[in-house]
C-alpha cells in the first residue's frame, strides 16, 4: 500500500510538470513563500507576493489549465467582494487582484490566490493574449 501511494505521488508530480511545460504562460504559486513566479514563453517575467488561504480555509495544490476570465468579477460567496482580473482555474478558485495589498506575502484569503492589482492586470492580459488552453496555474507547497 505504501508503494502504491509513492507511485501515485510520483505520477501526480509528473502530470503537474507536463501540464506546466505545455503552456506558453505559467503562474506557479508557492504556498510556503506566498509568492508567484510567472513564466511567459520560457522567460521569468515576474516574481510577485500573493495571499493564499488563511487559517481554516484551503487553496488547493495541483496544476490546472485556466478555465475562464472575468475582468470585473465580484464574489458571489463573499459579500460581493471585488475580484478584478480574475483567472478561474479550479471551480470557484481564481487568481485575481485585491485591494488588500498590505496583506500580500502572507495567508489572508478565503482560498483564492490574490495579487496586487497591477500584477493581476499583467497576468490577465497575458492570459487573454496566449489563450486559456496555453495558460497554466500551478499551486505547490
């Protein structure tokens, strides 16, 4: 059983790597450092502070292709909170801008990955130009 678990972990890592390598735009989020590294066409174009899930909430780990974009999104779950430049990647989870920039660099969100608005705008614009199928979001510990 332990061996099977090791194989499943290895396959998950390989799958995440293959999903990220196929993209022309990859945003990799580190939960441990609360940073995002953005790679566009093989070149690092930014390393930005983020806020992910605070205590009691979850930002899921894994690798996803972007699903949909919403420039002026507002949360239907959290009091109509603004979520500018949203890139949805896993159900209700998104990368988006925040007006709470003083909280970037530490866990503070309900589960989404929050960025400074100007950085979210850059990522959003690149996702639009590269296309959803070429935009990958990777979240790792």
